[in-house]
C-alpha cells in the first residue's frame, strides 16, 4: 500500500530519467528507486536507488546486516518492498501498473516474471531428490514446457559449461559444495534469465572450492551476462565488476567503478570495511 | 581369539604395540535373563498347547474357512480404499491448513478438530445410524422447494459405505497432520529456489515440497495403515462383514470364541507383517538423494551373501590372518 502512496507522491518518470542521464544512454536492465523495506518496525532498507545496464556486473559489498542480501531478494520479489520501485527490463517487479494505479500481482504472474531473473543462493538450495541434471531441467520442462529431450540436451550443455559434464546423474548430497553451487548456477541459467542474482555464492564453501565457482562467474560476466553479486570476495569485485556498491545500515554509502570504490574510497566507512576484509 | 589371550608387545612382532589388547567385558546377566525368559515362554507355550479349553482342530478348521477368507478380503479392501482416499483428503487438508487463505485455513482446522476430537467408534455408529437423523437425502437449492433428486438414506448409505466413510473421514484428519508435519520439515530455501526459477506455488508443491515431505510422511503413515487394518474390526458394531464380524458370527454358532479369536489374531498379524514390505520400499524410494549411497534391499543382501561362497570366505579369512 505504501508503494501506491509513493507512486502518487513521486512521479515515476522524472528520477528515472535523471538516473539515465547520469549513467548511460542505454535503458537500464535493473533500476531501483528509493527502495524501502522494514521487518517489524526495523527499517533495513532506507531508500536504495541503483541502476544496472545490460551486460554490466554490479557487486554489492558491505558489513553483514547492511541490507545487501535483503535488497537482492527484493529484486525477484522473494521479499515485498514497502516503498519505492524496482523494475527489471522496464517492468515493475511484483506489481502491475495500469494507468496511475498499482495492483499487486497474483502468484502466477510473479512466477512468470521470475523466469527472467535467475538467482544463486548462499546455501545452494538444490533440490535434494533430483539428480544434478534433473535440478537443471525441472523448470524448463515443467514451467517452460520445453520437450524433455531438448531440456536434457540443454542441461548437459550447461553442465559442461560449468565443468561438471560427468556428474549429471549424481544427487546433490554426492557432490562437493563447489560442485553443488556450479549446478545451482547452471539451474539458474537454464531459464535463460536476463539478469542473474548471486547471494554470497561462495560464503558457504571451503576456501579451496571458492576459485572454481568464481571462475564460472567470471566466464559468465565475460560472456555479457548482467549480474548483481552480493559478495565478500574483493578480488572478484575488482576483476569482474563494472560497478561496486558499498552499502551500510540500509543505505548506499558509495558506488562507482572498482578502481575508485576499492582503491580510493571517498567514505571513511568504506575504508574501515575494506581494511577489515582485505 | 587374540583378544581373549593378551599378547605382550615383546612376544608378537606382527601386533602393533599401540593396539589395545584387552579381555572383553563379560555380560553374565544377559545370559541369565535370556535363559529365564526362554523357560517362561516355553512353559507358557506348553500350557497353551495342552489347555483342554482350546480345541486345536477348530483353529485349523477355520483358519482357511471360506467365510473367514471373505472377511480377510473385505478387511484388506476396506484398509486399502480408506487409506488411499484418506491420504488424498489428508494432503488436501494439509495444503489448506498451510495456505494463506483464511477461509481454507479455518475450514481445515475445524475438520481436524471435529474428526480427531471424537472417538472413531462413535463416528462409525453415527454414520451407520445416519438414517435416524436424516431419513431422506435430497439435492436441491437451499431455502426453496426445488429438489433435483431425493433418496432414502439407508439405500444411499448401506452399512459398508457408512463404515468406509467413517474410517476414511476419521483417518483424513490424522493424515492431514502427518502430511502437514512433513511439509513443514522441508527447508524454506527449497521454496525460494523453486520460486526463483519461475515455478508457481502449485507446481512447487507437487514437484519440490511433497516429494521431499514424503520421506518424513511415510514412516508414520505406515503406522496409520497398520492401525487402520486393525480398526476395521470396529465396523462389527454396524455389521459390516469384515474379518472380526465374520469370526464373531461363527463363534456365536459353535461357541468356540477363543479359537476364533486366535484365528483372527493370526490373520491380523500376518497382514500387518505383509504391510511393512511396501513401506520399506517406499521409504527407500523417497530417501533417494538423502544419503550418499542407498542401503541394499533385503534381496540384494541375500544375493551378496550367496556371492560369498564358503571358499571365498575362507580365502579372505586366511588373508586376514597372515
């Protein structure tokens, strides 16, 4: 309901246009505008505004509790926002706008919208009762209604792409953490998303397995996939990100190219955080 | 063998000096208890066997009696139909109970409250005597005289249907709670992962949540199936011709109550033993992906045992010794 309030109070077009003018001439794939979210009276997102252009990689950094994971989960409507706007590919997430009124989407419409937004979780969340290949093909077969044969071929191709072609018939419990996470990436890719969200994808991994997952993510970035990555891997952010955003206390403290935010931070809070993780 | 005779480190060169070589702890009381119980059971068996009040030929005469067998068939049929329908209803109720829809939620809660809160025996009698409450059952538009059809209650619901209805509706309340507990055991991350690849709530339920919940649901449902098989005997109060009713009818003619109770008990024991076989295989099927390797089935175990011919075993033993 707050969403409709802010819709009437702040015309959606003008700040959108200013963002576009400031950043790039292309239309952003993801744009967030003054996004607010509270849990039981505690405001965890206090007006986040961001834009990601097609093909860009954005890394969200920040101390735990800064709201970066919550923001990521708002992008595919796993969490409802209390205020502001999030749109992906020009479409409002979780809401439909007809004339000047905003309507809540029903679960099936939200599901349709989520097909274009892939997500990779910290704890992998693979379906334990399915093999690696079945994990990847379940949604294309069941949701997209692609033929089993085609989905299988595509699934094997994706497994090959993440370097696990020989493990198609293994169950998640039989795979290492790094292998599970790479299957999870392949599962997200199988729906041909325009945008991929990563929620601390390497935080639950043994240190020696982190590299394999980051390699896959670097390849994806190089192939032009639009990605938003919540991570603590400063090295990855420096190498792969186009934009680095530092969040703290539910606000964006600093954002810009990695060379600026990571090597020459303007804010004291950013500097303190970077000193503690590097 | 080596354990019973402690070997000192200096004497045997092939024994690692770090190995603990100790006399195993003895358990004399286990032997005492086992012998004591064995004597008790044997004497109980002998006293039953020699009891003049039990007519053994009656047991052998009636165990495969056609009337008893028809009772067995009906008992099994009642169990299977009631379990299948009640499981379906139970899943429906559990989903309703967990849904965000307050109407569905309350309806499911009320159902479970009513059917779990009254004794099964009373429910059976109630359905059996429904004709006393409503002599006619009609379908029409409420608050008008318009009726599509009207039928005598006792014609529509004979004793068998009433019994089946009572067992099914009562069991659905219990099954609903079991299914609900299974669904609650599925990690929240599974829903999120399913939603993130664009699955709808219904698709997520059938493809992701229920298959995982089954692992938790099946053991208590096995329990419920065994209970159901035995609870069918309660239908004797409304004269459904299942196993126990048939047995009481026979014993009221030949006055061999104890013998027929033994016949019936043998059949119930046999049937409940059979029921544990499908449960084992269902548990195994839904447990896939949970363990890294599935345990072998009993058949696989037997096959593995046969592969270990005595010659093979002896060879491995001699290899161990050397």
